[in-house]
């Protein structure tokens, strides 16, 4: 029993570290309704700034004060350049803006201060302390005391000062707060500054424990289950949620971990939101995003709605492009263009199309696309390995169907929740699936490397292991599934999806079974992503592992539909082309300008900054992406030399 209480108390103390991270989320969400995904990047930037100053000989107190001033200046810039132009936009748009902001901050932090691990000594010895028969960590006790002091100071700030009263007024009713003269922009600046300072405290404590490094920004993901349990608007709830998550995580690692060989901690906490969301009231969720990139007409009754499509002639330009892709590229394309550019471009286009069906057409936010790609890749590998008589087409189809089933399962909570809560469900799917494929070696045939390798690819006796063969396989899959998607979004199913996206309550009123069509969107999207994952593993990489489908891959696919255009089939190809070609252009430009002296890591940091800036710019200036800009350009060229 003594060991149980020791484990429980250790988990409770560790949970206070999660609470410190979650408090930064609560502050910003409470004041502005923004789910700040950049909180982890702010934590990393604050810790790196402090360590860099301290390593250069700046005294501890001065380095701390200077870092606080940097975070305050950063809050002012964020409010002026990001939040103010996006005022009155949907919460999902603001979330995507903070996602771009996180890439900018991470790129700047690593570009200016390096990506190596920095040791941080706060003078706190992580030695055991004995309280009777219980052994506890001194570091955890001090971290818990720091959390108590910080929460007390925040409570005094919010309850006993004019700023706190203004903040609570803004949180309760923004319109009423503006009507009585409260400066909303100033409140946002203060809240983001306070959240940055809280991130500094959390970053110093986490950095002292595991070193100041890039992975520090991922600590923010530990706060998501805390927020779901404790609530997005309660500091006290963040403390309680952190204690629950810390205790449960510690107990699970000790008592359940040995039953499955250990390693339960990385995957289990992120899985909590999924079952808990079944009981979350729909009123807690945020509204889904809307898009006007596809016109729709809602029929009065489903019985009178048109289902059959009117045949359309293939535009001559598109026909020429298809002829070039099917005939010209295999004849003149070299191995580099096929392997390094065209195949990944086609696979990313297909993955973007799958996510766009869910997010752009149905309005269901997902940041776990890569997890469903992993399901398709590992399922297809299993079919080819254990049932080779199926052949490649049926194996790909089977992998897609299994991915669709998993997507349908994780889409079950969509009948009760939406917005941020649904986003966290898909994030839980991402981390759970990634952990699952690492933890159980059956999925990769008990190989010591934990990877899956592409078997011999053939179709009807034709060898597809050459670059041309893999390109044609990928192209055929993309063309077929794109044709299906075009017909799908123009059918009754597509119209129902867009009705749900624009206003799910109105869709329910006119008789559309909203919950069923949401689950269908998850299944169809996951089917597309599963096929894309199998092609990514076998047609492009050749050898893949669970890390090939990590959270960064999910962000990459999300960026494709943001930059290309949500609610547009063609936008997926434009966005994928941009995402695929930009790193290559940056690499060649860096080599040409510096003679190869630019470090590859710095080019990657620059790529992050460019992606982040473009996401924010598109959300501010043109939410419908590059496809709308190209459409506007085509219209202007059609009327040239006239202005209109």
C-alpha cells in the first residue's frame, strides 16, 4: 500500500507540471476564445531565450527580466499582426492561425539560437525526500509549490485588479465589454503577455528536467487531456485536470505497463479525450468552419434532390495535362523527377483530397490525417505479407477499407461535439495510432528495425518496381480517386456534407441525418488517407515506420488544404505542388546564393517560417487559398486589357 501511495503522490506532483502548461491555454482561451496551439512554441522560445542569455554570462535575474520583456514584446506583435486582422473570424480560423504562428516561432527560435540540447540548472537538486515511508522528488515538490504560487498570483490579478475585472468582462460578453469602453486589443495584449510569462515558468521547469530542446514544444500536447478534463476556461480546472492526468499516467505506467511490456505513457494520455467526449455536452464545443469555395443548393426534400449528374465535357487544357502525365512524363522523365518530385506530389495531393473531403466540404476539423495514413500503410503491408494471393489492387483496397473503419470509429464523437473538442479527438487518434504501431511488433512482422518494407510490386504480371512503374501506379490511383471525389461532392452526399459544413442545425431541420453523414465523411476521408499512406510507404519511401506518419505529416497535409484552398478538389493539387516544390526551391536557392555554405537545418527553419507566414497571410487575405487567387487571375486575363 505504501508503494501505491508513493506512486500516486509522485503522479500528482508530476501533474502540476502539466497544469502549468495548461494554464497558458486557459488564459488565452478565456479572454479571446482562441485555442492557442502556439503555446508550446512560446514555451520553447522563452526557455531558449533565457538559456541563451544566461550562457552568454548575463546574470540569472537580468536574463529572466529580459526574457519577460521579450515575451511582452512578442505578445504585442502577435496582437497587432495576427489577432487584430482576424477579429470576428471563426474560432477554427484563429486556431489555424496559431498553428502557423507556432511554425514561425519554432523556426525563429531554432534559427537564432540553435537546435542543440541546452542544459539548464536552476539550482534545484532532483534528489529524493522521505516523508515517513514515502519517497518523493524534491524537484517535483518545488515545481508543485511554484504552481501554487503562480495560481495564487493569477487569482489575485484576475479578482483584485481592474485588469482582471476587464478580462472577466471580456470573457463573459465581448460585445458588452466593448460597449462600456473596455479596450479589447489591450486586454488581448495583456493576456498573451501573461500566457507568455506562464510559458516561461513552465519552460524553465521542464527545461531543467529534460534539457531545453525542440521536443520541449511538444510538452504542450500533454496539456490537451488536462484541458478536456478541467475545462478550457478554468484555471482551477486546469490544476485539477493536471493532477488527475499525472496520477493516472503514473499509476498506468507502473501497474498496466508491465502487462504490455512497458511504454504505456507516450500513447495513453492522448487517448483519454476520445471516450470522454461521448459525454461532453454539445454546448461546450465551438462552431465548425464554413467555406464558400463551393456553391450549393439545399433542396426542400431529399426525395426531390437531383442525384444523377449531368455529363460534362473534359476541358481541352485538362485533357492535354492528363495526356502529358500519362504519356509524356513516363517517356521523358528521369528517375530524380519521378522519385523525388512527382510521386510525393501525387501522394500528398491524394492525402490532401482525403482531408479536404472532411474539413473543407464537411467542416469537421482534423489534425490526425497521418495516423490514418499509417493505418492504410500497415494494413496494406499485412495483406501483401500474409495474403499475397490477394494481389496489389485488393491489398490497397483492403488497407483503405480498414483505415475507413478506424476513421469511422474515431468519428463517432462527431455526433455530439465539434470544433476544438473534435480536433483533440483526431489528435488523440494520431498519437494513439502512432504509439500502437510502435508498441506491437506484429504490425511490422516482428522486425528488429520496426519498419515495413515494400514487397515486390506487380500488377497483372507487369513489374512496378521501377520509377516509371511506381509513378504510373500512383497516378492511376490518384486519377481514379479524384474522379470519384468529383462525382461525390456533386452528388446528394456532397450537398449534404456542404449543408452540414455551413450550418449543421439548419441541415438537421431540413431532414439531413447529420450524425450519419459526419461519420460517413470520416470514413471516406480515412479511406483516401489510407490509400495515400500505402502509396507513401511503398511507392515513394520504399521503407517506412510509424515515425513516417508523425504529427508533422498531419500538419503538412493540413497546410496543403489551407494554402491550396479548402472546399476545392483542384486546390489540393495546387497546395501539394507548393508544399513539394518549396523545399527544393529553397535548397537550390541557398546553394546558389551561398555556394553550399548554408546549413540544411537553417533552410528547414526558413521553410517553417515561410509556411507559417503564408498560412497566416492566406487566412487574413484569401481564406480560399491559391486556387481562388488563380481563379481571379484567370478572370482578369480573360477581360484584359479591360479592368473589369
